[in-house]
């Protein structure tokens, strides 16, 4: 009897071929489906749009991946951005003067709100960093001079 129950239980746990729910029920994006695009401005930075379009009105979700040693220049965004650190330690600084040593470490699992029009810079020091950013577009990244004025 025990052997029969064990065999029945093992069969119930055998791998099954699952079908994805229809797209009208839910959109599924697996990591293998994510298409990373290298930034033309920052070698070592790439991003992938997961949902929406950051350049258009409406909700967007994107991921940014920083290679070790990659930092952005001081900049701001016109919209509020909600950021989850998915991998690595992300280093953040603020103000128009770039100073890698004046950054704060945020390990994986951290959450940050970038308020609109506030100058900041960020990146990765010794390890790869992956962020997930959510916002309502249209989005932009406005680089600034050390004076705090937008670059022309």
C-alpha cells in the first residue's frame, strides 16, 4: 500500500508541460525575452523597455544594466521615477558636480524615488547593477553643467 501511494504521489509531482495564459489575460515577459540595447551616450550602460514607451505619454517600465565602473553624468528627469535595485549595489549621488566618492550605496532589494527635476548621477562601482524603473512618460534625461544649468 505504501509503495502504491508513493508511486502515485511521485507521478503527481512529475514535470508537466504548462501552457501560458492567453495574452488578453496577462502579458508574460521572461528574462530570456528581454532585449537589451546599448546606450550610445554611456558605454557600459544598456537598457530594455519591459512595458510601454518612455518617450510617449503613459506608464513605462524599463530596466537599466550598468557594467562595473559605469556611471551617468549629472542629469535630471522631468517625471517621477520609481526604481528597484534588482542586482548588485547601485551608487547614487546628487547635485551638478560629479563626485564618485560622494555616492551612497544601495544594495539589491533597495527602492528609490527620483523626484522630478532633481539633479543626480548614479552607477556601478565593482559589480554589475540591474535596476527596474517605473514612471509615467514622456521621459527624458537632461544632462547639466556644473552650474546646474541644462547642457545645450
